[in-house]
C-alpha cells in the first residue's frame, strides 16, 4: 500500500516537470535571432565576450533568457533580443542549444 501511495505521488508530480522544447523550432529561431553573435550552432561565438550556448544545460538557457526578458538579468542587447520571445520560443531555443555539441564541456 505504501508503495502505491509513493508511486501515485511521483506520478502526480511528474506533470509539473520541465517540459522540453522543440529543437527544430529552436534552430529556426536561432538562425534568425542568435546566430549572428553566438554562431549557427551556438558553439562558435563571433566575439570572445559572447558565451558559448551549444551544449549548455537546457534549464540554464531557459532561466537566462527569461531573466533577460524580465530585466532580472541586465544586458541591453540581450534584453532587446529576449523581449519578443514567447515562453515556447525560449523553451525551443533551449532544446536546440542543449542538443548541440561544443567545447563547453566534455561530450560523451
């Protein structure tokens, strides 16, 4: 009985888990919005001060873009790019960049 209660609770909580975005949609958005500064796959920024996005954790990208959009994270350039993005766009971008390989960290 105890097992069933725990299993039911875990199942109920799984609905609140982070929903992945669509990487194909994220790629299309990235080509229009992000590639000029961060590179097409996010792994080759055009300037050293631009961070590598390819291979970054999905939840980190969602948080960073959401914070730029809200103003919680201050960067006027990123704020201008993040403002028009919808929540789904941000999730899609995060799915795309997190699926890319880069030198950001060791890839298995």
